[in-house]
C-alpha cells in the first residue's frame, strides 16, 4: 500500500468499515465493534483505513495479508 499524507478520522475509518464489512471475514465484526469503542493514535487510524480501502477489489493473497494485519491490530486493542 502506498503512503498517504491524509489523516483519517475515526469516523472515516468507521465509514470505510461499513462499506467493506460485507467482504471481510464475519468474525471481524465484533473485533471492529470493540475497536470503535476506544480512542486510537492517528497512525493506527490511518493504517486501519488503508487496510480497509479497496478491500473488496484486492486479490485473495492481498486480502489474506490485510486480514493478518487487521487481526493483529484488532485483537491487541
């Protein structure tokens, strides 16, 4: 994923999640719900936003890489 100079708000991440939720593994739903109950660093919000961005268009291999990173982030908040 390319570097982005924009900072994404918690609302941006929530909106991106809502757009991509149907394409994500079902067991991530509860993890995301918990994630959104906390405040996070700007760096973490940006990372999660970019992991979700165009998730539906990613290859199977790319989705697996993104899933691994999302699980790592979501299970450790």
